[in-house]
C-alpha cells in the first residue's frame, strides 16, 4: 500500500471526505463569504466536487496505464493544487481570523498525511528526482490555486488542457 500508484488512488476518497466536512457537516461557503468578498465558484460546490474527483480519477488512471514521470508530475501538481494548498489555506485562515475554517479537520488529518506519503513514495520510486522538481510543482500548484480563487472554474479547464499538452510533450522527453 505504500507504493505511489496505490497511494494516489486514495486522493479522490480523501477529497470526498474533505468536501463532506466543508459542506455537509459545516458550511464553508458561509464562512468564506464572511471573510472574502466573493466566492470563486461560479459553479455549485457539487459541480466542483464532481469535476475535481473526475480529474483526479482520470489522471490517476492515466498514471496507472502509462506509468511514467510525466503522469506522476501531473498527479503531484493536481494534488498540491487541490489538497496541499487547500489544507494550508484552511489552517492559515483559521488562525488569521481566529475562526475555525470548515475543512480544517480533514485537511490536517487526511490531506497533509496522505500527500506526505504520496510525495515520499514519489521520491523513493524515482518519480521525483530532486526537491527542486517538487518545488516547481508546488509553485505551479500554488499559482493555480490562487488563480482559481480569483478567476473561478475557467482556471480548472485551462490547467487541465495545459496538463494534457504537457503530458503529450513530456512523455517522450522524460525518462
């Protein structure tokens, strides 16, 4: 279970549990609108949930079939964008506003540990060769998250198109 290909399969499940905390147990949208003047989601939370789980499943299957560094990079980018940065968002703004941000519990208990094990497996199995590679992925994920918060769902579409273009190009370049 500690292999990269096995661990990445957990990501859609962990995302669904996180969404359940945010929108079923608590009301994240109400909390977010209390502190931020707009919600980036031009789509319903259910639509965003469906889209992101589909993206996670599609790219997880792509990696399971192709099993190359390009697909591993894309998985790590997606996970950093929608799970790691999201966890840091919840934690930071809970402290910043001294008000619990719905989603913080699963972010701390699931997102960060699961992603730690995924990244550790990526290094052990050679999908990541240096910390600089992961730093670039983390930077791109952080920028994508911020752009999504500003511009909304169009950023998801653009980043997925860019990911597929990158995959096609890099599949022949990376060894």
